[in-house]
């Protein structure tokens, strides 16, 4: 099961996501832009669990697949309809979404979406999924689920890009995430570009422990390797060394400081009582 252009409209998803971000609507509920993506990931993981369950012992005992059943899963921001696989003997016990379970934990849904587009090793993703399950599962089941999800991630990460983008916004967002029973800081690098026809594209998302010019250099190199030959205007914050990193990869790009960051930087010099009156 793979997300292909003919059965999954990435362009519509991105346009809808941007529209909902501007309006403040939920991206994750039934009508959210990310709902189809969540549905595909959940169903891919459930299929992987069923494949692991249908081992030689099950087949030799006469057990077989028995179609699928529809199920509505409530998330923290809406409901999603999914199809879950069944077996004839009804002894398939999925761990991702258990039988009769109709509520998907908020932490689980965020982690599934968090894996999308993030550069993580096989070991990291395996640990990530194991933490999601909050239970000990067999290595074969974990590997089977990982094998289903990794192609979805890599396909999006490595997709080709246009040779030219007129404007590209590059910024990192910082989050606290739970890792090995403790909270650590992570930076998610987001790259949003406008092509020569005026259409917006999410070019990539990358994760690192913190934001730095050296990591941005690797991000820019990846964009170049995926087909980007030139960027007319790069809109960035005032991170030290960022402009130089852009010039190293795209020497003809005009670098501008984001207006939002310019305002924030200016406000640092405004007295607190004056800020309150603005």
C-alpha cells in the first residue's frame, strides 16, 4: 500500500492545510486536511499487524482473512472512518487500535503524523512505534509495521521538486517531545515554496535536536539533490550563518529577513509598558 499521485492528492491536501491553518480550523478531524493521511497510515499499520498475525501456524490451523469492517475512531480533534482487517476465527488482536476501541489517544495520533516526512532511522521509527503501543510487542510485528510505514515516509521525502521556486520560506519550529521517559527539545525545519505559477508547496520537513546553520546547509543540499536549481527569494530569520549557507548552495538567491522576525527583533528594544499599549 503506497501513497501514489493517482490515489492521493498531495496538492489538494497542501492547499487545504494552508487554508485551514489560516482560518484556525483543525487539520486532524474528519474534514481536516491531514485526515486522509492519518487514515492511510492507520490502515497500513493494521494491515501489517494482520500479515504478522497470519503466520504459518494460523494458516495451517485453517484461519484465513475474512474481509474488513468499518470503524469510526474518535481523535482529540474529530472522527476518522477506517477499515480494519478481520480473520475467520476472530482471534486477530490488533495492538494499534484494539478491538472495541473507538478513541485514538492524542499522543498516538500526533506521533503517527510526526513520523510523516521526518528523517528518522529504522531504529528510531521502531522505538517510536513501540512507544506508541505502550506495550511489549514481538519483533516480527514491529518490523512488519515499520516496513509498511517506511515506504510512505521515504516516498514523500525523496519526491522530485521543481527546478525553480520564486519564494521559499525557511524556518524551524521547536517542540518538547517525550523520549525515553523524559522530555527533550527538537527542532522541525519547515520549507514552504511558491512555484513559478504562484502555487504553494511544502517542499520538506526535517527534524534535528536544535536549529543551526550547519543543519540548514544539509537541508538546502537535499533540496538541490531533489531537483531545485534556483530560488529567487529566500525568506528567513536572522539565524547566524543562515544566509551564508544559502549562498553556498544557491549563490544567485536574494535573501530577505521575514517581516514577522523583523518585528519580533524590533520589539526586543521596546519597553514592556509600551508593548502593552500596542
